């Protein structure tokens, strides 16, 4: 009997924060909740738009929320390690362990070495977390960018960077713009979640990945397509907002031994690193409130 690999995806709607929460300034919140370091200052303050600042702040708070709930460690004492942008094209960082060293190696992997991945778009922030596997998550708002008149125009422009002929043909077989966008973002999020999970980011071009209609992913290796199913699993999901806005998302879960070594080197060699096996993936979507969970948690 096949069992399922279970994975949590926490998500926060920043629009709910803007509409319902009376709170201090972003600067005050950053100083109150995050370590007082130049890195944290730069990450939040690099953005101009208020919504972007809030999404960044929530992205920095989510791993700390998880660790705080699991261990009681105050937010400001949690040292989230993430990879910096790499010369070969690492675009979005993948979150590593919540602190430099585990508190106690006798503790479970949930406490000592969980893997994180975070994505945000259009005011929605999502975090996937798992104790024993590499993870990658990506979300995209199901909407046509304003500068385009149709889904076909948008997809045709993105085609050369994202799609191969099989994928493009499948998308083009749909007649409605929304259906085309949905399939495009299904493929996009699957590829980006894999890029994050494997630890290479955009250093691995999307055109060297192929997503079939069942959701399995293949990678171009030596001029041939090689299925990645032996080491990775993908699972798509959707998130919604009260105004009807929809988000397409995907989580990739992978064996640590199949991920890039520079991404997995923080884990001791003796720490469990199970193989994937035949399991499918079941996602538990866990909404969090900015006001109740992130701004006023018990973190002391």
C-alpha cells in the first residue's frame, strides 16, 4: 500500500494586513522582530513599494514563526541561513536551516534541520517546509501582466525562456485566455519549484526542464530528457483571496542526495536522508494571520 509524503505550506495574504491591521512602521517591526544586522536591514529596505516591503518582511518572519512555534526560540535569535545570489544566475534564495547549529542533535529533524523555501507574488507569501527532504515552492498570481493584451501575446514573448515545443503546443491547444494562463503558470511554477529544490535557481535554465501533463518533470542531460521522478516529486496547488484573485502554486520535494551539494552541506552526513520511494505528495495548506501569528506571537 502506497503511503503519502506529507508537507506543510504556510501562507500569508499581505493584503489582509493592509486592510485590517493597525501596526507600527515596517522599520519598527523589522527592528522588533528580526536580528539587528545589515543583512536584514538591506533585504527589507531595498524595496520601494510598501507592499513589496511587507512581503519581504513576512518572508523573513515566516521561518522564524515556524522555529518559534517548534522550539520557543525568540524571533530575533533565529538565524535563518539562505544562499546569496550566485554569479551563475541564482535569482531567488532557497531557505536553509533555521539556525547555524542545531540546539540538540538528539532532537527530531523538525527541530534541528528543517528545509524551507519561500515564494511571494502580488501580496501573497507562501513557505514550504519539510524536515527530511529538500523543498522548493513557487506561487504566481493567475493574472495577465498589464503590459500585454492577451495571454497568447504574453506566452509568446515568454516562450523562448520558459517553454519547449511540447509545452507550448499543449498550452496553445486551449482556447480561453484563463486556461492558457493557468497552464503556463502550472508549468512555470513546477519548473521554478524544482530549480529551488535542487539548489541551482535560474542557473538551471527553464528550457532544460520539461513538465508533462501529469506534473512529472524531466531534465535535459547529455542531450536527452531524463525523468527526475526517482529523486523528486511535484505537487500543484491553488490559493485564493476573498476578492476572487487566484494563485497557482507548486511544491517540489527532493532527496537531499539529489540536490546540489552546496545546498545540502549544512546537514551532518550521519543525519537521516531518506530516499523518495514511490510515495505521492499530500499538501496541507495552512493560512496564517499577520496580526495574530506574525506581529504578536509569543516569542520570548
